[in-house]
């Protein structure tokens, strides 16, 4: 990532993190295996992510759209618009391999190659956590859906930012 872009992203993330730090965490308990039952060994369906999600931030209106491209691939795009102009965008892709593992590919501002993040436990319904400890920032991305709210959290290198989206479609 170019240094100016990295600094800009870090500033945006830091500002968003400061604003969202006072927000109450999402409520509810994720679905887990019954006591004594084995925990799921792979990521459950990701169809819960499909749709249009929006949130208003000081940086602008953030719209994240996800669609199911195939039985094993979901594609997403996040756009931040302010005063009618796109000030930040990210292309995303989730792919489930034949062995059941899931990889999240991120392309902030269309950068190539995409940065891969590997899904990590816990594997529960309507929640996804991916990590790439070698990435400068973020190193961890978490999505959690509760009803009509989608919470996205990015963290790593002592920083964190969170967005709480509402279904917009």
C-alpha cells in the first residue's frame, strides 16, 4: 500500500474508531453448537451477508453491497460517498475452497493484487472472522449480523474501527 494511502486509511479508521468507541456493542449471543456437541469445523453458509448495508459516518455515507456469485463465491463492494463523490472504495470477494476453508480477498481502492485473509474459528452462524497477521492493517476483520444490523470491525497493530450498518435494500 502506498504510504500516503496507508496514512489516509489509518486517519479515516482512527477517526471512525474514536467516534464508534462510545457506541454500545451489539447485543445478542451468536449461535453455537449445543453443549457436548462438536463445534462446526468449517464456516457455515455466508448467504446472510448478501444485500445492501448502509451507515452514515463523518467521512460520508458508507454503502456495502454483497451478492452471491456462485455456490462458493460471494462478491462485495464498499463505497464511501461524500457530497456526491466516492472518496473511498473497496472490492471484496469471499471464496470457499473444496476443503471448506474460506478466504476473504480485499482490494482497497482497487489495489492489486488482492490481500487474502483466512477464516478463523469460531465458526458460527451469521458471523465471520478472517485474519492475515502479515498484513500491515487491518490484520483481523469481523462481520456479525444480528437481525437487520451488520457490524463490521477491523483491527490490528493497536488500532480498531467499527461500522454498524442497517439493511438498505
